[in-house]
């Protein structure tokens, strides 16, 4: 079969390149969805952002920067500034 054959469905198991064995595959760091989510300011409602921030001043600063670059919601900005001031 060739690539110009209109009925060609792709490589067969015999044509496919062998996959790396577990010993050959590089180890990837294990990152859970929750951990990767925790590194980024979530998009969404004010309630969602504030839940992510909690009392964490570093997160509040990151969320405030993101908000100033994004939607610029005055209510959220005020709440984040209060967290930073406390």
C-alpha cells in the first residue's frame, strides 16, 4: 500500500516504529492536576480566584498582577489589595 492509495488507512503494526521500552524512556516528573493548577492564577469568577488565593500573599500578588493585565475587575482588585495589606 502507498500514501497515494485512497484506501490506505495508515501504517500497520509491522510498519510502525517500535516504541521506547520503559528502560529507554526518560523519566518525566510526576505532576498532579492539582499541583499544576496551583501554580497558575485560575481564570473564572471572583469567588474562584479568591478561593485559590486564600490568605497567601504571594498568590494575592500574582492574582492582582493577572487581574491588572486582564479583566481589571474593581471588586477583585480591592479584595486582593486588602489581602496584601493585612
